[in-house]
């Protein structure tokens, strides 16, 4: 299987496994969408790690497969690829990308769908589609610009240049750089910590931030206000406030 979902201690790991470079063909994208939606539905999954293994995150689309496609083929394929990545971005739980090796093209776009990105010191990221006479087609022109700003996004997209982890950290493309052998472990530790947190509040926080970025400030504040008030109907809020009053801050144990 090219993509798998393994669940342990309330953390679901979506693992890409298509040697040698985890190229994203049609079957892989379809399976990715299926498992992202499953992770979103499952009550035993409270946080998610997306990982390509110790050698490579994902080196992009399967160019051999794409080269044979017509315009009509690509209309459907590009929609399917965007839908698969959007399914990852919309998992209503914290998602971390654990980036070892290369995250290029579609691989970089997949990493952009996570809430944070932890990268190996020797990781390489980029959007080299322009070198194929193309542009990013799985969300790169949109998510990258929102993450690092339009000028930096245009630099990467226009030139197709690849950046090493230290530069990726400097420009905000990744959030943490660690030794290669620690990438998955640190990603899991982040996910496990949040998996013990208030699931409904975390879901609301993610929705408020993501939805707010797509609209004006007043609408974003209205979204926040509605979600904030709605949490007063949840057990999360009751547990958190009771614990604060009885035991002090930071000691609540959520279900």
C-alpha cells in the first residue's frame, strides 16, 4: 500500500511509502484523501503526523505518469490532487508534517497542508515546477504565499530553486529544524502532547485561524466569536474550568 494510517496513543501517522522517492501518482493521491478523511472521522485519532519515512518526505508528482496525460486528463487529475491535499489540510485535528529528505513540488505542497512542519537539518524543500514549464498545481501558489508571504513565494515559484532547512526556517516555510534521526520522534511528541488536550477546543482553534485567513477581519472575528461561545456547550470547557478553579491552571485532564 502506498499510503497507510497507523494509530497509537491517539496519534495517527499517515505514512507515504512508495519507494524510492514517494512520487505522488494518482493511486497515492486517492489513498491519501481516503486516509485523511478517515483520520478526521476516527474518535481514537486526536492528532496526526504526516511522514514519508526516514529518507524522503515526497519528491513531487510522478512525472512519467503526468507526461503522458492530455489537457483533459489533467483537468481531472489536478482537481483530484487538490482535493486530496485539501482533505489533509481540513483534518479537524492538529496535523504535523515530519520532513526528512526531499519535500519538492507536490511534496512541499503536502507539507504546507500541515499545521506545523518539523524538518531534518539536511531536508530540502521547494517548488521546482517552473523548470518543467508548469506552476504548482496542488495548492502551492496559494498556501505557500499565505505562509511565507507573496514575495518569498514568488521567489521560490519563479526560480524553482530549492532551499535547505536553515533557510526554510528563516523564511517560515518550516517551524523547527532538528537532527534527521529525531524528526519523527519530535513530530510524535508534539502530536501526543496535543492529543491529550481538549479536542473540541483544538478543532475550534484550527477552524477559527484557517477560516479567518480566508476573509476580512470583521468576518474572522465573527467566526471566532461563534466558535468561542459554542465551546461553552462542551465537556472540554467544563473540565478545563473546573480543573482551573479546583486545582489551578494547566492541570486539566481531558478525555
